[in-house]
C-alpha cells in the first residue's frame, strides 16, 4: 500500500468513525429525550416550569452542531482541501519571492 492509498484509508476510517459517533449520538438523544419526558411526568414537576423542554432543546442544539461538523464542515474541509490551500499559499509565496528577486536584479542593473 503506497502513501496515497494509506492516507485515503485513514481518511475513510476517520469519516466512518465520525458518522458512527453521530448516529450513536442521535440514538442516545432520542432515547434520552423519551427518558427525560417520562421522568418529568413521573416526578410531576409544576407544569409552568417545563424544564424537560429546555433540556431536550439544548441537547438538540448540540446534536445539530455535531451534525453540521460531520456532514458539512468536515466533508469539504478534508485533506484535499488542506492540500489545495497549502499549494495555493506556497504558490503565492513563490510569486512574492520571484517578484522580490526581480526587483533586486533590476536595482543591481541600474
């Protein structure tokens, strides 16, 4: 297995692990929300408080952030994106160095 294949394998393994954790987080959120709702009915806390709605909504917000990280952010900011950004920055630096060298050469001539 060459280096590129090894990187592709590592990336695929990492993505599968991320998705697996996200699916587990969803199942945990679903079961936990049901559990929180049942506990609220069992304890019979005042109806005006609705603490369980705040708890479930907060957890849902965290789950949505996790979903965005896995399926949006990490899907386009991967190793290929990193390589493209590095190459772009290196090209810009090389152009600046070439421009400075040309300026130095021009000053030497005059």
